[in-house]
C-alpha cells in the first residue's frame, strides 16, 4: 500500500509579481505603413474598436506622424485577437507588454 501524502499546514503564496499568469495588460500597437489610406485606417479603427470618428482620426494621425500608436490595452488573449483582426484588415500591428 502506498504511503499517504500529507499536505502542509500552511504555504506562502508568491508575490503577485512572481506569478507567471499575472497579466498587467498588453498594448496593441499599429505601425505606419506606406500602403493604406488614412481614411481606411480610420474606418478600421471604428469597426474593430467601436471608436468615434474623432478618436479614430486622432489615433490614425498619431500613427502617421509618430510612426506608431497604441490603439488598445487589454489582457493578452484579447490583445492577440485585436492584433490578428487588424492583420485581417492589412494593418501592421503588434502587441507589447504594458
């Protein structure tokens, strides 16, 4: 008969920063490209994220003038889905840890 395993009376939980599954959030970054029209990028931001025309235009101009813009911050799985969706619209997008 196998020996019984007895659980410890107490264990110390790791600090939040030490937990590998702790998700502080991920930025969805859209990069400038020489292909897509600015009006198209605004349309994509409105469709994908539901942004107003003003917010979508502001983000598009940030991409155009600064070369990139953080268009959303979300948990990793949602950020990956957003990035994939932007790829489907032919935009250059990546995710980065907050």
